[in-house]
């Protein structure tokens, strides 16, 4: 009976370890995408059909290969929500492991 309990506990811990690896990879992907957009963002907002401030000819050429501040702000909201979700999952897994120890 005791060996069965220890075996079940080790199976649970191994399942949580694989979930942790998945979380680390998702964090790397999340911050990688955020860093890429941050590095390629120009300081221009798209308002309606125009831009603010008005674009210079060099900024128009740069706009084709970069992101505006609108997309950067939208991505920052998405990253914040994803980080909150990942934090909640980490808290749940930590609680579940302590709960299973009893």
C-alpha cells in the first residue's frame, strides 16, 4: 500500500515537471514575440486612415518593415493577460502538489 502511494506521488510530480517545461517554453515564445515587436516598433500611432504624427518619407519607407505603436500596445495587453494566466496556473499547480502530499 505504501509503495503504491509513493508511486502515485512520483507520477504526479513527473506530470507537474512536464507542465513546468511547457510553461518555460511558452514564456520564452511570449517574450520573444514581445521583444521582436518592441525592437521593430516606430513611434507612430495609426488614427483612422492617417498617422500621428505625420509621416516623413523616410518613416513611410520604414513603416513597411516595422510595427506602429497601436500594434505594440495591443500586444502588450495580450502579453499581460497571458502572464496573468500563466501565474494563475503556476499557483494552482503549486497548491495541487502540496495538497497531494497530505
